C-alpha cells in the first residue's frame, strides 16, 4: 500500500494532468521516462495496473520506491536500458527530453517502446527563438507568481539543465518522428506533444 502523498506543486506537477488525460481506456502498462521522485508514475498507477518508472538517479528512485512500492522502479539510461520493445500502452515523459541526446533519437526511442495503438505523451522544455515564445514567457511568469503564491513551490531533487533546442526544433522533430502529433505551446516554460502509435 503506498503512503499518502503530500500536496506539492511546481511547473512539472502542474502539467501532470496533460499526461493523465490522454491515458487510453483499458491501458494495462505505462512507462514514465525520467521518473525522478516518482510523482507522475504514482499518479499513473491509479489508472494503469502496471507502471514502470525509469530514471538514471538511484537516490531519487530509492525515495520513490519507499513512497510507492506498487510501481516497478528501474534505474538506467533511457536510451539504452533493456526494456521490451512495443510493450507500453502509455509512454510518458515530463521535463526529460532535453536531457537525452538528439531530439529525433529520443522521440524514436519513445516510439519504439510504445505498443501499437498506444500513446506517447511528452511535456518538455525548450528555448525561445520566435516572438511568440517571448509572449508565452511573460504569461508564464505571471502565472508562476499567481500559482506559487497559492500553492507554494516544491523543489524536486532531479538535476536541471538548460534545454539545448528551441520550441521550433522540437516541433520540426515531432513532425519527422511523430507525424500527426498534437503539439501545444504551454505557459510555465513548457510544451506538450501527444501522439498515438498507428496499429499497422
């Protein structure tokens, strides 16, 4: 039985709902790539019977394992850890893609792990490069101030790094690797990608 989780808020937790809302009906397996402290994986476990949380950080995973033993926690590099191909009905990732080498390669890895008919759901970070990006920057700052006053701001334990690619880079990569993906630029310095893998 997992422990009751305290209420926490930060930019990543704010967008967990983006992932949870696209879980396919009847999904049996889910993978959280870059699980960190394990909060998203635990929320997925409330909807999906078998959830795997993957991260490189052994300390973060040990903390996640103590909090929620019902999730299968795996330590390893997301690009190379031996996971069965095409075995997850949901492959989710929040604030992790920019840590992986090469956008196309990272997205293709998520595709390879997804079952036909399954969903790839990503919330990520990128850099501004176009005028509209800076409009979102201002909106995000105002939203952050309002929400942080209401909820406080919980600092996760995962390492941070500035994204090497722009929002435009991500969108072009998604068009190549995830044709037909739903793209949305979000406030709070994020974007979302949702893609359903064809069944044939």
